C-alpha cells in the first residue's frame, strides 16, 4: 500500500491523496492500538495475526458504512448531484482501503511467527515498530504530495505524528479494551 500512497504528486488529485493519507494514518493508529492490546500474541501469534486482520477489515467496513450514510444524506434524488455523490462515494471506497491495508504487514509478521520462524514476542515488537516507522514517514509523504523538498521540519513532523500515534494507541489499548 505504501507505493500507492507514495505516488508522484501529479498521479492523483491532492484531495484524493489526502483522503488516502487520512485513511492510512487512521488505519495505522488503530492497528498499533490493536497490537499493543494483544497481551498473548507472543504465545499465540497466529491468533494475533487474525485479530489484526479482523480489526483492519471491520474498521474499514465501519468506515464505509459511515461514508455511505454521509453520501446518501448529501445526495438529492433526481438531481445530477445524486450521480456525482455516487461517483464520489466510489472514490471514497477506494481511498478508504488503506485503513484495512495497514493491517497487512503486521499480520504477515505475526503469521511468520505462527509458522515458528521467529519468536512471537519479537514478531509483535517488529510489527509495532513497522507501524511507528510508517507514521514517522508520513511527513515525507505529505511533502512529496505537496511537491516540496524534504527538510528537517518534514522529519520533525513525521516524528511528531508517530509520537501522537503511539500516545493515542496506548490510550486506546489501555482504555478501550
């Protein structure tokens, strides 16, 4: 999914790229919270992988249902705006996919541990680090989409986003489970 997000700034309208980035950040924070909440993933990484995939998939479904309600509310029956709203909804469907795809690499890492190739606790830690690095890289992605050169500010913004994402994930894992 990262390659689709890191397209050149001219490949995708900025508003659609922003929607995908929003979904990507949201999905990664939700998956990190899920990983942090997996108490026994080290003992049963296969179950952890299933939980991570299920979280990504169900979060995407909830988002799509919410989007469908919003789009149906904005559409006016018999008006060309209704058709436009349906087309926009199809774009939103595509742009929301990063919510679920954020689960793919962490689930794969836990899956490798389920096969016994690496330790479950190590796999969980690596999966968490992958998510944190993804969040930290967002500063560079935003700069690229804007057509700006990366700078120290870009790096700092990414690190800040990663720290905020970790804080939210810790809160969700501890208060939401």
